[in-house]
C-alpha cells in the first residue's frame, strides 16, 4: 500500500512538472530552431539527471530498467524518422500530446486512439519486434561523468545567456522524479502504457495492465490537469472533423514508429539514451531528424500556399 501511495504521488508530481516545463520534444526542437536551445538540451538530459540517483537506489537493491533495442539500425532510423514526422503532424510528441489533452485540446485523445491502432496494425502485419537488452551503465565510468559534466556546463551557460533557470531546474527535478517512479513502477511511461493497452487485442494477459499502472497513468494526467487549472490555462477546444482525422492518422504513424524502435520518445529519452551507447543514441537522433524534416516541410508548404495567394 505504501509503494502504491508513493507511486501515485510521484506520478502526480511528474504530471505537474511536465506541464509546467512544457515537456514536448516538438516544442523544444522549434525553440532550438529559434536559437533558444535551453528546453531542448534540458529535455534530452532528463534521463541523465535521473541516473545521478543510481548509487542511492543501488544501496537498496533497485535499478532503472534501461535497455538497448536490438532491432537493427534500419528499423531504429526508419521508426525514429516516422515518429518525428508524425509528431509534427500531430503537433506534439507522446508526453506533449497528454499535456495538451489536459489543457483542453480534446482532439489529442484521438492521437492516443490512433497510437493504439497503429501498434495493433503493426502486430497483425507480423512486424512487431520485442527484442531488448537490459543495460545499466556503470555510474562511476569516466565517460558518464564527463558527459554529465558537459551537459551541466552547457545548461549553466544557456541559463546565463537566456535566463531559462526554471526550465533547467524542472529538467533536473523531472529526471529525479521519473527515476524514482521507475523503482516502484518500471512500466509507467505513456508509450509503454499505450503498448500494453494495444496488447489486450491479441493477448489476454492479466498482468499487462494492473490496477496500479492504470492508477499511475490517471495520476499523471491529473497532475497535468491540476497544474493547468492552477495556472488558469485550460482552454476547451471543440472537436472538429479535420483535427480529429489528422490526430488519428498522426497517432497511428506514431504508434507504428514507436513499435519499430521499441518505444516512443519518452522511453528513448528516459530509458534508451541514458545507456550511453551509440545504439541508444540512434533512435532519439532519428526522431529529432524527423521533427526537423517535418518542420521544414510544413514551412515549405506554408510559404508555397502564401505565394500562391499572392
């Protein structure tokens, strides 16, 4: 019971901080293009900050479920590019979708529906891979400490230039909260939750979705909603057919892309990238490249349509 209460509290705080931070890789990449890289660097570094607590967890026999996807570079790159492009179409990544849903953008709910349908479709095409290798980097390795030190120096430099201290502090706090939640509920991330919801369509595994996991996801959403209400930024947007269809399609593509690389951008940032391996960096790099391509294509379409009007 105590572990459940702690998990629920951590999930609520993660939702609160994610909403406060504006945790969305699409938004962060957009700010990067506008020469404000603080949110992008802070977001990418969340998982690394969480590893700082690794030695403390090790004393109590806990460890983070970090893994390296063993599905081939082609699948990782193609899945990342597809996920990034679809995230631009959706105007939000996995967590960004949930933060906007909690802000009143109810059409984003169809992104979640599409995500589940995309995983189911990929499974029925016999394309769903599930090969993972658990991997925990040595906390004392020179490579890890050097990388973390560089990230901290870059963030401090960005704070001095842009003054985004709130974003950096939120990133460090988010890394600590997410790593703590992994010790109580290793499968809490939204993309993993969507995957296990999808699995119910082809296997009736009663252990896939426990009451605790559903409650943790609910508290994550509640934390986002409460922060939105606290800041009075909740804006109800009525459903319309075009946004609903767009988000449904984007969700399906995101689900397929996440299936190809064994996790959405949340899992890649928090569980794969912190393994400090080349393979672990490929999916996240491909996602960012896909987002950049999507933003470039969207800007080109807008400029073309504006020129046609003139």
